[in-house]
C-alpha cells in the first residue's frame, strides 16, 4: 500500500505573512514612525534656532516618504479581493491613506521650513518643543497599536488581545488630546506676540503648529480604525 504523504501545515505566523496585507501595512507603519522620530528631533533643534542640519533632515524625510510610497503602491496593486482578516477593504485602504498622510505632512513641513527659517520666539519655544514631543508620542503609540494587529490575528481576537489593543488605542487618544491642548497654548502664545512679530512670521508659526498637530490627528484616525475593527 502506498504511504500517504504528510501535508506540511505552515504555522499561523507564516500564513499571516504570506496571505495577509497587514505585513506590508506594518512595513509602511515602520517608515512612518522612523520619519516621525527624525522629524521630532529635527524640529526640536529648529525651534531652538539650530538650522545647520535641516537640509539633510529634509532629504532624509523625503527618502523615507518615497520608500513608504513604494510599499503603499505595491500593497494597493496586490491587495486581494478578500482579506485574510474580516476587515472591509475600503476601510483598510483608508487606514493606509491616513498613515500616508502623516508622511505627506512631514515632507511638506520640512520643505517649507527649509525654504524659510522662521525664528521661534523664546516666549513660546518650550511650548513648541512640548507639542512636537507629544505628537511623536501619539504616532509611536499608534505604531504599537498597529503592530498589535499581528497578535490579534494569531489569537483569533481573544479577549485578552482585544483589551490590550484597546489600551494601546486609548494611549493614542490620550496623547492626541494632550497635543491639542498644547497647540491651543501655542496659538494663544503666538497671538500674544502678534504685535512684536513680522506678519509673515506669525503666518509661518501658525502654519507650523497646524501641520505638526495634523500628524497627531491622522495617527488618531488610524487608531479609530483599529477600534472599529475590534468592535466587530
């Protein structure tokens, strides 16, 4: 009698990597987080009046944005009709776009700042620095939440993993809310100095606060997508 061949069963982790687009989403998220960390350090120096390495920062941010764009295009072009996870395809692509907008904001911001070095007044310098640190924390918390998708899949959404993801999502909301409060302080501080500043400086300072804060908003949007996914 012919011996039956043993069928090799790939571990769940390998199946996840091979069939699910979430692996590429995590790769994209890695570029987003790397870019945000670079941006955070660069902006702290910029706010202190140190512009000497900012052109190099601009190049590095653009490079990361380009690398992430390749991942994004590849993911979009090879996204299966039905995902390995019970996730709506349209919402998945929306989350990818939200991640991508973080990179777009970062690149647009550094290019603008590299074209015109706008001095941040001493009176609001510490507020600007606190704000960008909170925004970086928001994105880092989002990265941790997105990375937890893998554990959710491999455990079939068991309660413990759901609760862990919910806690990570709550951290994103916490940091984003704190960043919003700090942005209000920034705006108030700029308006208090309005009469002392050049109108173009006022415009640029307000623009900086808006664009940096938008990064936290998009991170929160990705966290909201994760929360809705867990609620299914």
